C-alpha cells in the first residue's frame, strides 16, 4: 500500500515528469536525430565511396586493357596502311620507269617514227619528181600539138593564097614575079603556084561561116538566118499602058508550080512493078514453093518427108499413142484373164477392145 | 483594084516595120550608137512589135531589145519598167526556137546587171519558162536559157534558191552531157554560180549527180570549158568537208594536176583554186593531195605564172603547211620556199604579198627545222622590211608581223637572226634577243661569232626597262660572257676610259 500511496503521490508529478521528460527528449530529439542522420550518412557515404573506389579501380584496369587493345589495333592498321602505301609507291615508281621506256620506244617506233618520216619525205620528193616530169612531158606534148596546128594553118593559108593568085604563075614567054630571070632557081612560091589548082569563085563563102558561128550564135550579134519575107513586087513602078494584065498575076501564073495528073505522074511500068511487088510478097510469106495438088493421083509414089521432130530417133514416143498400158504377154502364166469376183470397172473392161483388131497390126 | 491597093498599103507597112526593127537591131549591136536618154523611147516603140503578126519582126524586135538591155543597166531597167517581161514570158512558151533564143537573150541581158532586176525577172514568172526552154531540142535554145539562169543565180543565194526551186538543176546536169561544147560551158558556169552561195545549194547540185559528169569533163581539150568545170568543182568543194570528200572521190587527182600545166592562165588559176578548196578542210585531204604530187604541181604553177593567177596556189601551200608539221616538211622538201620568196619580192599587189607572207609563216612556225629552212632562204629581212614599210597596207603589215613572230619563236639559226638585230623594232627585237638568249648559253662557237659580228655590241645598246622580258634576255646573254667583254662593248666605254685617264695621278 505504501508503494501505491507513494505512486499516487508521485502521480501528478509523474504527468509533469512525463511531460518534462518527453519535452526534454523532444528538445534533444531533433538534435540527436540530426546527429544520428549525420553519422549514418557519413558512414554510408564512406561505404559507398569505398565501393566506388573499388569499382573505379576495377574499371580502370578494364579500360586500361581495352584502350591498350584498341590502340594496338589502330597502330597495326596504320602500320599496314603505311606499308601498303610504301609498296604502292614503289610499284608506281617501277611502273613509271617501265611505262617511260615503253612509251618512248613506242612513240619513236610508231607514232613519231623518224625513219618512216624520212622515208615518207623522200618518197614525196621522188613522187614529185615523177609528177613534175610527167607534167613537163604533157606540157611539151601540148606545145608540140599547138605548134603543129599553127604550122598546118599557115600551110593552108599559103596554099589558099597560091590558089587565089594562080594567075601570077609564070609562062614560057613572060616570067612571073616569083620567077625572076636573074635568080638561079625559082622562088618557093612559084613552085607552090605550079602545084596548086586554080580556085573557083563559088567555093569561097563556105569558109568564113564556121569560124564566127560559135560565139556569135549565142551572143546574138550575127543576124539570124530567118526565112525572109516573101519578096514583094517593086513599088512605085508605073503601070504600063495598054491591055496588059496585072504584073503580079502574070508572075503568079508564070511561076505557078506544076500539078501533073495521076496518069502523067505515074511511071510507065508502074503496073508491072506493082504486080511484081505482090508476087514478091507472096513468095516471102510462103513456107515452100510446092504447089498444093489434090490427093491420090499426084502423090502416089511419094514418100512422106517427116518433119525434123519426127525424123530423128528422138521422135514421138509410142507410149500414149500406140499403147497405153505396158503389156508383156511372155510373162503371162495363163491365157485367160483373172476371174472377177467383184463387178469390175466398166472402162477397164474395154481395154484393148474399143477398136478393131486391125489397128494392132502396127 | 481597091483590094490590091489595100494589100499594097499593108505590105508597105509591114516592110517599114521590118526595116525599122532590123535597123534598130543592127545599130544596137554597136555600143557607140546607144545613148541611154534618147533610147528610152525606143522601148515603147519596140514593145508592140513584140506582138507583131509576122514572126520575123517579133524575133528581130526581141533581138534589138536584148542588145539594148545588154549594154546598160538603165536601159535594162527601162525594159523592166515598160512591162515587156510578162509579154516575153507568155510568148516564150509558144514560139519557135529563134524567138526563144532571142527572148532568153533579153532575159539574160536584163538579169545580169543587178539583183533587183534579176528579182523582177523572177517575179514575172520567167524561171518556169526558162526551165521549159532547157528541155527544148535545139541546143542554142538550151544554151540561151542556161545562160539566163546563170546570170540570175549569180547575184545572191535567194535568187539561186529560186532557180533551184524551179527545177533547173537536173536539166542543167543533162545539158552538161550534151555534145555541144558551148552548151557544156554555159551549163557548167551556171552550176558554178548556183553552188557558190551556200552549202545547201551545193548539196542540191551534188544530189543531181553533177560531180561525176564535171569530173569527166576535166579531160576535155577546150580551155574555156575546163575553166568553168574547175570553177564549178571548187565552188562545190569549198563549203564543207563532206562535199570536198565527194569531189575527191570522183577521182579528180591526179588529172587535175595536168590542168595546172595548161597553157591557159585561168585554167591554171581555177585548178589551183580547186586544190586549195580541197586542201583547206582537213589534214587527211591535204595528205591526199601531197601524196598525189599536188604540191609539186602547184609549186611549178606558181613559178610559171605572174600576178593574181598565183594567189590560189600560194594560199594552197599555206593551208597544206598549216595542218601539221609533216605536211609542212613535205612542202619544204618539194622546194616550195624559193617560189614563195620570189612571190614575196616580185609581186606588186599587196594582197598577194600578204598571202605569201602568211604562207611562209605557216611553213616555218612548227619546229626549229622548219624555221631554219625558211630562214636560210633569206626571207626574214624581206618580211621585216614589209612590216616596217609605211606604204604597205594594214593587212600586209599584220600578216608580215605574225609570220615573223611565228618563225622567230622557233628559229635557232643564228646567222639569219644577226642582220635583224640591227633594224628591228622593239616588239620584234624582244623575240630575236630571246632566241639568242636560248641558244648562246649552250654553244661556244655561236658566242664567238656573236661577238665578232657585232651582235653583242648591238645588244648592249638596246634600252630596256628593268624587269621586262627583254631585260631578262639581255641579262642572260650578258651572263654568257666574262665581265670585261661586256663592259668593253657597253656604250660609252671609251669615255669612261678617258675619264679614268684624266683622273689618274701619275706615279712619279
């Protein structure tokens, strides 16, 4: 009981004590709490940091190995490329040397071949010489032709002159001008005169026609050779006095063209000529001249001349004309024909029986 | 009675007309009788006579008109203005051959003066009628029609095209094959006039098969025919490579070379023109000509002619040499340079000299060998003098300068360069000194010669701006010689020496 009383006596103070303790604890709670948190956080941080440090170390090792590996790989690649480039450069160098030699050789031999060029130029000069020679020959030939033509023309001129002046020929009595009695031999003109035939006047106009024809014809400078108008009667003539007919009429009648009759125009033997013409034509159109005579009496003993087609041994074949089917009686077994069972074809029954037997003697 | 009187009056009138027209035609054939002003009335008088009943009068009237128009272009214009052409054209188709010839003569006489008159003829529809005349049997009519067409087509390409559109070309090709020489000549000349204007027209002529016939006629002995044929072929070949190849395929080489030896000057000229037109297109064609010996023939041709006739030959050599150095060497080997030099010196005309200068430049510009060949012929001083001469035309000066420059840039033949040092103007001098500066460092004999001929002295006297190319060349040359020599030859050295003498205190 006493404890109870003591407890009850302490009771009001308990509440206060309780409040006082809680309060004091509360006052320190935050502080303690914060301190605890601080301690815990620091410790956790330590732990985590240790962990991280540990991981870092591990990672560093891994990364170190990995980077080393990558670097070595890269280095290896670089070395390979450098080596490759070095080799290629070397090859290029060598290739350049080869190509240099080859191109020089090829160009010297084929493209800019000095010797070929020289030969070509020599060939050209030789060819030129030939061409020049030929052209000179051609020119000379033309010159000669021209000279010949000129000479011939001069000769012709001279001859023409001689023919025109034929009257200057010297006679027995009178010496002509080209045959002076004081000179030993006559002039060559004299000899020419002796040789030439005198010129007749009617031949002269024909010469000049051709020369001017070519240029004048096209330039229309020569007057054209038109058919001139009909000549008209002279004007102003006095009509003659007296019972004369008109001059124009008279002239017309006088110069009227002849109009002969048929009898006059035809020749004397025109009838016979026409007959002969007809006969000739008939003879032309006939095949042969044997007259057509009637049968039997005239041709009794005449042998028939076959035409060429028939007279050769390659004449007509007998097949199709004399016989139609080949029949070889020697090969027959029996004389009688086959006995027919079925009705035969009517046409074939008549084979060999359509004509009389006299035709088979052939 | 009265009927006879009437008849007599008519006959008198007819005779008067005939006399008048024949007299006019006669007088018109002599040019001193024609005076333009007084004769304009003649047109009005002759015009109704063209429609006369009597054929003789018609023909003589046409003849008279033709002769009048032929003489002078004013009269030709009067013919056109007098409306005579349509009548002529209408009656051309119906009449006989003498009238056709005379009418074609009138058309030709009118058409030859100027393009406007030719246009007037085309506008009145004369071309179709002329083409119909080309089909006529009489060769004189064909010739007159072809001549008229040729004169019309000559002026410009539109008129040529009109002639071609009228269908003249196949008929002309047929005319060429006719046996009459005059007709062949005229037909060839007409084809030449048609094809000279443009490549399409030339192609039309080629399509009608003209080349084969023209090529056959080169062998004909008649000189005038050859002129026309060669001219026609060269007008065809000049337009393009294909046409030139077609002409060459007709196997004209080496026959054309015989034409270059013909006695007629113009045949030679036209032959050279033909080879020039073919050679100028490509190196292959030039090669063909060289292989056929064409260069030798042309060179002989140049040597034998004088004057303008030489010009196409000179140009041909220039074209051949311009294509490649092998061809240029071929020209040199065929002894082409001496005739060119003589042309340059002898000829009076500036354009021929210019062509010769150009050709020499083309020959010498390729390699030092070529330049040496040209320089040895002693042609450089001539070129220089032509360049410097104030009387030469501008064209000649320009060409001479270019040729000189081209040759000098490759020339290493020093003896030929020496004389040029003394007279050349600065722009040429630069090249000469440049060449010296290239050669002298390597050749001791040349150096010695250079000094002894006074070249070094001359080089010292040249004033050049420092830093210019000329100065560099001069420095190079000076570096080839020891210093004392250079100073010895420098201008004013004697004064310097004398000054030194003056300033010298004698050592007693």
